[in-house]
């Protein structure tokens, strides 16, 4: 049990292989097992970024839940939205460069949705958090250097705010950890106050 969080003696499963999400959950001493989901994201399935990230989070948890008769399954998903365009993970380095050029000098929003699913009864908590980020005008040489050396193909919007791309950031409004990939404060408070309704 994490301090002040009651998981009712049920194991916790993280339906994600993201090292960033693991690092964030480790910050609160959470003891969990990692079980990567077999799920293909489709960013056209919802009418809004909030709908999309929550749907993905639930589907990721749902693909893992049948493997556990009684456990808490944590699912999560992150997208970047700029000028009404949803940016998922780039398919290749050229697409990553184009994404960062698109984000250069403008504000975008990062949406992360998460869920905590009880595999025993199908009940769950869900939430989505939005953080606004503004990039400076980024020289093409810096974009190319970043993509070539930090290989951001597994990151929504083609960047990770906690690495070299931190130099791109001019302003952030909202939860920093949400941009990294998991809104820890919102998750912690919701689990602390609401998890019992999923028993």
C-alpha cells in the first residue's frame, strides 16, 4: 500500500510499457506489475481529445484485464493537440521533424487520459487532464539534432518535455507530469477519494 492510498489488498497492474509512466508511478512508491496491452490506437475514434485519450486508456486496460481475475488495471494514453489537429506518435523521423516544425512558436495542448479498472467486476475510475504548452520558435537545426539524437518516435507530438526538448518550452500552464505522460496529482487524489466505489 502506498502511503494514504488503500488498494484493498488487490494487485496493481500497469497496462503500459512506457518508461515515463513507470518512473512517475515509482515516485509515490507504488508496487505494481507491468503488462503491456495489445492494442492499436486510432485517434479518429472520438469527437474530442478528452474522449479519445479516455477511450484508449479504457481499451488498453480492457485488453489486459482478462489475464487477471481480481486486480486493479491502470491504463493511460496521451495525445498532443495543436490547431485542432491531433498528434499521436510519429511513424518515422521525417514525420517527427514535421510535427516539431508544426509546434514551433505556438501553443499546443497535451491531453492524458487514465483509468483504474477493477478486473473482477468491470468497474472503473476515469479522468483526463489538459496542460497547455507553448514552444519558442525552434531553429530547424535544433529540431533535426533532437530527432536524430533523442529518437522521439514513441512520444506523442514527437517530444519528451523532460529531455533535451525542454529547451523548446517557453511556457507551461498546468500539470508538468501530465506532459511527461501521466497526471500524478490528479490520479493520486482520485484514487485516494474514489477507489472504493469500484469494489
